C-alpha cells in the first residue's frame, strides 16, 4: 500500500462516523462491525489516490457474498466508496472520485449481494439482478462468480494468517540469501495521463477488450511511437470512436461485436499491428504467478490490459487498463492493489480541478489474465516456471527447447523454530530455508528476515567451507 497518511484519532473517527451520516443515504449501521471505524479509515486512506484529502466514512452497509464471507460497502466523504472483506479488512475495490454505484440507500431494508468489482445484486424470486445494469444472472454465471470469489476469499484469509502466525517444523536443506527490509511501495506508469484519459470509444456492445486495447494503443502512440495509431484516428490525448470501430473490424471480422476472450481478441489486434508495420504483438498471460508479474510490469514502466471477473462488459468479466500498483515487498503479491482505467467515463469534468471517474482500485486476486505488447520477434511459447537450482528457476520454449532463467524472489519469510525460517519463491513456489543466525541483528536481538526475537540456536559449525548466498530477495 502507499505511504501512510496521519491516521485520525479513534475518538474523532467515531464522532465522524456516527454524526456525519449523509442525508438521503440512510444505510443501516452495523453495530457489530468486524472492524473498528479507525482501522477502516486507516486502510481507506492508505490506498487513497488523492493524497491531499483525508477521507471519512459517512455510511456503510454489509453485503452478502456468493462465497463464505461478508463484505462492507463504505460511502466516503468528500467523494467515493470502498468495499472491504470483513474477516481480513482486505480492500476489494475503491474509487476516490465518485460513488459509481447507485445510491444504496434505496436498499436499506433489503440484502445486497457482492460478487467482485461491479457485481452488486438484489435477490428477488430466486433471481439475482445487477443494480447497475439490471442484468439478470444465469445459474452458470452465478456459479462462475462464486468460484472466483471463493478463490479471492481463500487467498485473503491465507495471507492474513501468514502475516500473523509462526510455526515450528523440521528444517530442510539450508540456504542463506541476503536480507532486505519490507517496505510499502506505490508505482505507476504515466499516472496523470491515464487518470485524465477520456478520449476513446464507447462500450455499448460488450467490447471492453477492444476499448482497453484502444486506450493502451493510444498510450503507445503518445509515448513510444506515432506509428501505433493513424493521425485520422487520434482525438485529444487519446483515440476516437472511429478507431474503436476500426479495431472491432480486426477483432470480430464479419461477426457481431460482443464479449470475447482476451486471447482471442489478440489474434485480430496482432493483425492490426502487422498492418501498421510494427514488429509488435499482444501476448496474453495467465496462471497463479500473474500477480507478481503484474507488479513487475508496472515497476518496469509497462502498462497492460487486465481482465477481472465482474458484471459489465461481457456480463461477468471486464477488461481494464492497469497503470499503477500499491503493495508491500514483504507480503504476498496477491495482497497488491492495482489502479485501473475502467473505460467508462468519456466526459471532461466541468470543474477543471476534478478528474474523470474511470480510475478504480481493484485487489489483485480478482484478475485472471493480462496482455502486454511485446516484440513479435520473440516467438517462444513457454512452459510454466519450475525450480532449477538454489539461485534460478526456469521455463522452456515448447517449440525450440530454449530455456529462460530468472533468479528466485522470496518476499515473505516464516519463523519455523529457534534455528530456522522458511519462504517460497513467489514465481516457482519452491520453498527455501535459512538460519536466523545468518540474518541476526545483534543490537536488536531480532532476525531481520522473519522477526524471530530473543535468541536463536546456532547451526554454523567450524567448517572451512564458505557460506553460499543465494540471490533470493530484491
């Protein structure tokens, strides 16, 4: 998460929460809330995209999930909303510029069901109806929403338990990588450009993948090469509706535009890039390791198209442009929160001090794949990453046999016993173990990797062999 702003005192927060309910937004207040108002405000303000504003909660409503958990919707002042998972306080989504959901005060006395970013439903006569689009979900769609939500909830609970627990188990082979302290980080790619982007096509036929691709191509045309978009399709700081329709011709051909998988859309988009005589291509990635990869892309200055499970677009999924991330280097990558352009707001604000409302913060675990623009000269089709040795993992091209090697990265160490702690590489999941002794701070009497304190059991003998350090952190 981003660097923390000053947290309001508990007394002040309580006063703000219970005395500043907005007229016309009379949500039911949960007197048995899992989190305290102070902790909610701290989380909300830590992730804020408007660092000069202190946000307060003016109303809240508990939401039922399709999995095993409940969530709470918080209406913010001066603007915006946030949705947190009750059992862990994990931020699921937020917008700090406007309340993009309809006034939930209409549903004060009825249950609302939350299934992820923009999946907010009522249940009437056995049917789930979206409160934004009025879409009536089929049984198969509800099943898909539930499957993804259970995955998100499991990751959130496991991450919370990992952050607060320690164990005592037998120790495997010992390696001793160097140590780096954890830190909160915020990284972005041309933040102001994407945050103030409102020139692009209109998503009226579930063409969100094409909309997101057009926004990304507009960025490349502005910052990489003017060859990405013809001058006739440029509009303001982005691209026109005519460009959106032009790309739809490549993606759908003679078929009717509508929901389409990111990988299938990439076929047509790559024909477009070839016709522009650009040696580039859209490449899609998925799998359990994508959260760490998505963080790295933003850190390296590469925006991308990401897909999340939600209602708009192709009814249960939506494609967005990802351009910023908040995360902690000592936590699992699935704890990251990404800032996205949703592809919805086309109007410049009447007040020049305001910004468009397409900026949305979304928890990493709602994403299931992403696509980046790569050099088309790299035609390798890789297998999944696998452990190679104490320093590297690797993956192999299925066509030519080429191996790509990358160093292990361990971002979280768990205290095992008085002698050891362990951690898993965030890419290949291989577990490594090292001694407290190799990371011990004698002044503080604490292990700088896992936090074990007081004393440790020495495991280093009088061997003349050198200690080997594996590059495992960054």
